[in-house]
């Protein structure tokens, strides 16, 4: 049975647009089609906007009221721990070790990161998924980007040529059709939010798949390759 996600933790770009009555981003399901996208790059063309649910707006307001952000020195303090674990039991690149951990849970930051990893990288290796998570958290820590996980993921959604992550604006509904993959990336998201070292992507704040060759990549330093994703940071 499929699960439909609703962008419950979306902040900054989408939240501000909604509050101001501006168009908000299309909710998307790129699935494995993201292999041909420019996700994690400076911008792609946004698709048709869709309506954000009242429930989502209530959650945005609640999160905003909490004043919680996820700056680098606060990641392990703010995020909710995996039940029965401490700091996600540390960083692991072993699939079996990750699978043995309790099912992960969390607040809006965890929900946003889990959703992004599912739609952007569920077909990747564990290391590839961790590296994509690193890019998102590296952006959170950078003054060049929004300072929340949901803000980073939804930056530019709903504005033409401004979308940062393909699945947030390709116009497709976000149906989770692979629950086991969703559970797995949820554990990856929990591990990374709990402060696991970010050392695979080389400090990258951008990435794209090997199926495309975007012009913006020439301006940056390539730092790593994980599976079908190439990673970059400003030179």
C-alpha cells in the first residue's frame, strides 16, 4: 500500500510564500526518474504549483513558533534520538548494521530529510544516500542557504528556474511506494541529524547525477562521486 507524503515540515521558501499568499511549490514524486535530474544544483525549472493543505500550514506555524534551527553546532542537541540509541549509535556504512537499528522517528526536520533521501536517492548505495544527506546538512550549516533542513530542501520551490531539488517541483504527487526503502532512508536521516560525521562528500553543497552535465558544475570543485551522483563545492 502506498503512502502519500505532504511536505509537512516545509519551511522558509514555501512557508513564506504560503504566508504571503504567493504560489507554493508543486509536490512531487520523481522516484528513480531523478537519475536524470539536476537535483542539488543551483536551480531547475519549477512545475505547476499545487495547493498546500491547511494541516501542513498548521505544522509550519508550530515549527516556526518553536524557533528550532539546525545549525552545525546544534544538530545533535536539537534532533530527537532514535529510540534506544545514542546519537544514532554513530556513523555506519554497513547496511546490515543500519537495518538492525530500531525504526527511526523524528520531527519535521527528520520528515523533510527522510522524504528528500527517498525521492532523491533511494536507489543509491548506503554511502550514496549518506552523501546526499551530507549535502543537505552542509547547506544548513552554510550562510548561503536557509538554516533549517526543510528550508534547504524547499528553497525556491514554486518559482521558475529556482527549485533546488527536483522532486519538490516536478508536478507529481509524492507517493511512497517502497516502504522498506523509506524506512531505510529514515534511519539514514536519523543517523545524520544525530550528529554523525559528514566525511563522504568532501564538504559538498551541490550534486547532480551522471546522466546530466549542467553548466553550473564547471564553476565548482568536484569533491566526490558516489554511485550515480557527483558532488561539488564552491572553488
